[in-house]
C-alpha cells in the first residue's frame, strides 16, 4: 500500500536529487528506508506506577511465553490437548 505525502524540501537538497520523472520517488523512498534501518527500535519503558506494575507482570510471565514452540512441537501439543496422543 502506498500513500502520497507532500513535503517541503529546501532548494539546496532538491537540486541534488533526481528530477521528477527520473526516479525521484524511488530515490526518496530508498533514502528514507536506509535512514530508518539505521535507527534502533525504541524499547517501551514503564513510566507511571500502573505501567511499572504491568511491566513486572510481563516480566514474571516471560518464562511461560518463551521459548516459542516450533511447528512440530506445536502440532504435538495440540494433539495432546485434544486427547489424541495421551
């Protein structure tokens, strides 16, 4: 899916990028993707009392959620729960 965005670009930058119809959009998209790839994803940090409490609950439940089951292990788990392997 694409969305059209209108931005103001200083003339000094506009002079250095491809002209309209000569790959300007692709150039800008690649430049943005490159810039975003360099950024580290932001990690959520609890700031309020409620957030810290929820973060503690998440931390305690981590052992139950990880490591994730592989495809075969998940299939076996489902069969056991359905009473087909017991």
